[in-house]
């Protein structure tokens, strides 16, 4: 029996469609359409921890939002990590007015240690409370109920994976793609977490207990790796039964997006460099999803001029996947109070392929040493 190149590509195409349809047709809908979690009353005090270096332009907005949070008992710990601008003065000014704000100064960095992990370690060790909530100095919460909503999940979990987004005015291609890619990343880790695969969180919006941090010996296992205070920590400690992903339009954090492609590229290379150190099982799942995404497009384009017999079936599968992606993005963005035009999703989905190839390679070979 003759087995042609076309037959081989057709079989490959159908095989690569399986993980895509499984993720977008089953796993993600299970996450997006699951029964809404009711906000439970949580009465324990919480420590909000922020590491800051040269954040004089962003920090005031964050601190103003934090002191107005509608939560009965919380402290705000700001770690000033060797700032050369007015960051320390800003913290001091807020601390004088609001006793709940505590400042920690870092003047030197231990040799061969990640700056941000070192700063967060100092903050965690100084925290008065057992329950810790983290965000970045260049972010701000979406509502005055951020602490309440995130901390409410401590009733049944030790590790809470929140969502951090970038503001988007739909004025530039960089902003639009950054929004799409960030939503895509959030969809991946929240949906996989919902089925017990916890591989990452974002430092812009994550919460865990001090006991969980201590049981992992803090960031000691990966303290020399520049990034990963969020995803490598989650990769290390997350347990299915005590980890939850939580997303609500009142529990998001926002930050400004990069304004140029060069800035975006530098940011993503830095953030994704930690992926090399993920567990093999997690890298296998993510690699399968990424490879199948790329392959579905490329093999389909290769088969278009060659395949006649199964062209209708191939096209139906291709369109089903696109429709599922559009539906999931529209639902997720609606839950988060975001807007995304449905007709842009297929275009951005194609752009995501280039992103996965270029950034994936760059994140492995990157040698950046910049503070996060």
C-alpha cells in the first residue's frame, strides 16, 4: 500500500488537532463556565507585600489604592531595594499618614542572589501575618475589594493564583497584542490549574501562606535565577488540593503595557526565561500545546494545494478550533470586564505563533541581569 507525503501530513494534522481541541473545547470551557465561587467571609489579617526599585512614578498610585481597600485588617509592606530616585521618600510620606504601611530598606545585595527574591524574602520575614498577598510596585488593583476577594480563597487554599493584566486603550498594535498575549497566558495557567496542573502564577497578583513559603525553604531552591519568584515558586510548591486559580473583575491587578515592540520583546524575554527550569511534566504539556498550535496552521497551509479528498474535513477542524478560541477569549474577557473584538482574535492568534517561536528561543539563550 502506497503511503504518500500527503497521507503522512494529513495524519499529523489530525494528531496535532487533538490537544488543541481538547484544551479549547474541554479544559478551558470547564474553567470559564464552572460554578461561580461565592465570596466567603475571611476574617484573618493579611500582609500585602511589594518590592520596589526606582518606582517613584508608579508607587503613589498603588499605595493610594491599597490604603483604600475595604478589608478589616491588613498591613502593607514596601521593600525599597536600593532605589536611587524618590521611592523611599514616597514610602515615608505614606507611612507617616497611614500606620499600616511598613518600610524595609535594602542597601546591599547578597552575592549571586536574585534581587527581587532577596527583596521579597525580607518582606515575608518581616510580615506580621500568616497570609500573604503580593503585587508589583508598577501595578494597581482593579477595585477596593481586591484584598477581600483574593484572601477569601484562603479558606480552602494555601496558594491562590490571581490574574494580572495590562491596560489597553486599543491605540497601538503593541498594546492590543500585549493584551491578547496576557489573556492567553492567564487562560493557560488558570485553565490548567482547574484540572490540577499548576505550573505558574504572576507576581503581580498572587497569594500564599507564610507556612507554605517556609516549607519550601523560601526561594532557596532557585534564588540564583533572576526571575521566577512567582512561576518557579508555584512550579515547586503547588499541590492540586490546596491551590486555586481565581479570576474576577474586582480581583485583577493592572499595569502599563510596553509602548514599543523593542520594550515588549525585552520584557517577555525576561519574564519567560524561568520556563527552562519548569518541571519536565509541565514543559511537556506546554510544549505540546505550543507545538500543536504552530503545527495546525503550518500543516493546514501545506495541505491546501495537495489534499482534495479530506479538504472539507481538514477545513472543518481548522474552523472549529478558531471558533472555540474566539468563544473562550470573549467569555474570559467578559468575566474580567475587558473588551476584545472577536474578529481580531484569529489575527492575533496567528501573531502568537511568531511570538512563541521567537520568544521561546530567546528566553533560553537570554543572559539579561536586569532587576524585575
